[in-house]
C-alpha cells in the first residue's frame, strides 16, 4: 500500500479512538457531573449543569458583608436532598467546593430553609443561604455530603 493509504487509515483510527474515549465519562445529556450528593442518602445522586438548569428554579436575594445585594437563580437545596433521599439519623450537611473548602450546617436547619438554593453563578454553582453566615455561601460547589 502507498504511504497515502496508510496515512488515511491512521487518521481514521485516531478519529475513532478519540470519539470512543470522548464519550466515556459523559452523563446522560453529554455533560460531566456538576454536583453530587453522597453519604447518608438512599441514592447517591449526580446532576449535570444541564439537568440542574432544567429543574424548577427560584430566585433568591443575597446581601453580602459589604451590603451589596445579588439575585441568584437556582434549585432549592431541599429539592435536591429530597431527590437523593436523606436517610433517618442524618444530622449534618457539608457543602464542598472544587478547591476542597467546605462548610457544615445542621440538616434540620437546611431542610427548614425555603430560600436556600444551589445557585447558578457564571458557569459554576454556589450555595446561597441568605439567613446563614457568609462562610456558608460556598462558591464552586461540587458536592453535598449528608452525614
């Protein structure tokens, strides 16, 4: 065979390999998991950004320590916890950021908070809990751990 045919066959092989590897970790809608819930839940659950954006959302105002108010759109944390099925006996929720920063809250307080959301924040996720400490407003949220 000529070098040209070998070149074409090699190109086809590389394309097929890249296609096969590219879909290996894809979620149902082709995206990577943006958020997961683990720990004391009946079903450890993950969502892509597209799946989260397709859920029922609410708008919540959050005023920071400098007095600036921002309106965030997001999914109620209670809906996400309900979807994963929090097991009885669980008492704590830990919000974990992509840089491993984490913040803990009492599960009962989070479940009683109607305006606590996982908010959409310029392509990432953040915890928005207006009545809680500023330390609870975890940016770049990637996981919720229930214990």
